[in-house]
C-alpha cells in the first residue's frame, strides 16, 4: 500500500492499522509505502486505517475501503 501524505506544515508521523485501534508507524517522505501481510489474519479487514499527525499534533485518519 502506498499513501501520499501532504500538509501545509511538516508531517510528524504516519501510521497504519487494520483494526483502527492498534497502529504501526510507517516511514517515508511524502510517499509512504508499507507491505501488509493479510494471510496471518483470521478475517480480512474491511478497511485499512491510515493516520497522519503533523508537527502541530493535528491528526487526520483516512479509511479507504478494500475491494
């Protein structure tokens, strides 16, 4: 999965989750790429959650639908 993250200021961190509760930090510079292993899950998630936090601690979470 690749996500483009932009902000008027600086991005502090980007995280990804398959349940919306437990997040894993991913690294990049505007483009963030993370390999997700779905084979170890009992059920495929309906959504993947991407959460971005800027240096001012503003948080935005997106949940693109998996199809």
